[in-house]
């Protein structure tokens, strides 16, 4: 009876968008408050608003002279205006000297605008003449070359919304408005378990039927790139007892258990019955209508999500990019859109025909070249076990599950790596 249930679940294959929708239903991990300077690449757990105006004083946007703009109206190269040089604004100090009618005060970029001034004449359009005068060769309008109070952001304005992964530029913006600590989601804890009797270390010489470890090391890097806190359980042999022990330990620690291998219909694959042996276990799907990577597992046990990636390296890495990566980022609180999920794409002309199977979403690896001022996409050999086809690829072309292929000369969208 259990076996029949397992077999029925094994063939529960979903369309890619439905699979991703189910994956993204996970609840993000808890939040914590950390120093802003340590928050790069972390995800905001709350909306942020500015408590101040930025800038909080009127500032010069150019090197030059602070003036009353009406004193420069009509000034030109052939008929300059002459203003009295009344002083200099010192950087980092409050400007207290007012600009009177017919006066100019020298100022540097970022300096505080003196009282009564309303514009800056760029130094390129001036000359200092004898007698303490400044020649103005071009007129300015009120507010020209001035950053006014609140021009950058006003007090009470939204800064960033929750779910944003903070970039280096964001950190500078936050410190610029005095936010020294921020509420962020904790990094999701990801347990990585590789399985297979055939896997040997990189420094070993594989015997016939054995392969060096590829997935474990590639996936570890990808997990960390997605903001996950990784704990690697190493390679577990195809042994029910050892796999049960490893998954049990991982479930006690992790927010997500990621299995590499053990998801196909091979005789030695034991992931299915091992996961079902845990309390409150549930298989959500086993299979996505996608190539490469169809035999992908998503399940839950002890209230924790478990995802099983295919054993072939290219299949595992493609499925990670399409599904596991968004799942990890969602656990980390990042807002992930089920549709239009590819942030970096480029248009290219397809160089050769690509065949596909209706009812399956295909991802074909391509290399990009420039020809005649446009990108040309050349499909690479479509073999799930050939890791170097992924390394040589610049991206992938997606073939919709309702299409039977693409023709040479078509304009296609390339999902960039």
C-alpha cells in the first residue's frame, strides 16, 4: 500500500509555473536587527522611511560662486556682469555671511549655500578680475546648480520596502539619512546532502562507473550566493539507514534540506521512502515538466521543506537556478515574482534550429557572439551530464511547453547566467 502511494506520488509531475508557485508558498524565516554596515546582501524585514530631509541644508551642486540669480540676468561672454567677491564658504562649516545685491561668494561642490543666495554660477563661466570683482559670463536662474533641502529625499518619504535585498549603494543611502541599524530577515539555514555510491572526491581517480564530485561544490557556492547559511553534510552512500540519519540531523538544524541526487527512478534511489519515514511527511510533487531536470522532488517532513535535485550536474544546476534559488531567496524574505522571474536577459538571433517536445518546458544552453551589431545565440550540446556545456554557455533559451521547437533566425530571449 505504501509502495503504491509512493509510485503514484512519484509520477505527480507539475507544470513549471505551478511548481514554482508551490515552492514560493514557504514562510520566510524570522527577523533580527543588525548594524547597517553589516547588512549588505541581507533582506529588509520592514519598510523603511526617512526620519530626516536629505540634504538638510541647501548645497552647491557645482564649484563656482553663490549669487543672487537676478544679478546675473543677461550676462554673456561679450557683455559680462560684474559682482563683488565678498568671501568664501568653507567646507564643513555653516555659511553665515549673507550675499548682498551685487555680491558673489566663492563656493565648492557640497558647500552650504549662503543666506540670500539662490543659485551658483559654474566656475567655468567666470573670471576673477582686478579690484576684487568676479566676471560672470553666463546668467543663472533661481535654484540653478543648487541641491535644495529634501531634494534627495524628504522626511517621512519611503526609503526601501520590505523584501528588498540590500546592495552596496543602499548601505550608503541608509547611512546618509542616519539609519545605523536595520531589521532584516535571518539568513535561511540550508542543509546540503549529496547522495550516491558512485561519487568520489576531486583528488581521487574514478574507477569505471564512478564520477568525481561536481554537484556538491557547485551547489554550495550557489546556496551562499542566494543568501543561505550553508551546512554541508557531505556525500552519503545509497544506504537507507545512513540517509535517514543525515536527513534527521539536517531537519533538526535547517530551514530547508537540499538533496543532490537520489531523485530518479533508478533501482538504488531511496530518497522517496526515506523522506516518507519521517513524521508529518508529505510529497508535494516529484517531477516538473521541464528539461533538463524533470525528476525534481519537493516534499515536507517535520514541518520543514525538502527539495531533491537530479543527480546529473547540468540538470541539478539548471533546476537550482529556476526553482531552488528562488525558494532559498523566498525563505530569506526576498520578494520573488512567480512570473517574469529572470532579472537579466538579452535578445539574440538563434543560429540553428532547436527541437522540443510539446508539454515540456525546455531550457537550452547557448553561447552568445556578436555578429553585425547584434547577439547571435548558438545552441550547445543538450546533455545533462556534460558540465562544460554549462560552463561554456552564456545563458539559456526557454522553449515554452506549448511549442515544438524554435527555428534558426528567430529573435529569442536569452536568460543570462
